[in-house]
């Protein structure tokens, strides 16, 4: 809250510094946001994005798309690690979980692009 409707509240500025959100203008309506979280911090990318409104970022939450990549590792016999290790690695990578949910992204705004990687 701020008594000045044209100013940025000090609490918001301190929040931006505390949550370590850095915004860089790339041009043509593109921005790069760097958000740093600590080990025990709760990850919430949409909230971090909202905090950038004070820096002049204008957006409509309903039109934002979040692009995530997903790799599917396929064990292949031959050179490299032993096949059982490749299989174990593939299983562990598969069990990572839902990245979009971890980042608290709205499910209807997420686009996942996959790649098949043979190891």
C-alpha cells in the first residue's frame, strides 16, 4: 500500500530486491526475467512476474504462454555407460515430476516441447 498512487511503494521495491527478480528488456516486446530462489523459498513464477509490473512490464496474464522443455532419455546399448546405468538414469529423470506444477504455472498456459535423447 502506498499513499502516492503515482509512486512505487517501498515494500514492493524491497520485495523485488528480496526475491531477486531482474528484468532486462530485449526489444520488440521481449523481456528476460531472471528470478533467483533460495533453497527454502517457495517457487512461484507468476507471482515473480506480477512483481515486475512496478518496473513497467505490461502484460495480460490470460495471454502469457510458458514454454518448457522435456527430455526423454532412451538407453541404448553400445559405447558410453553400462546399459543398466543408462536405464537407471532414464528412470530417475522420468521421476523428476511435473515442472510446471513446481513452478506454479497455470496448466492451461503451459506448452511443453519434447526431445528424445539416446544415450
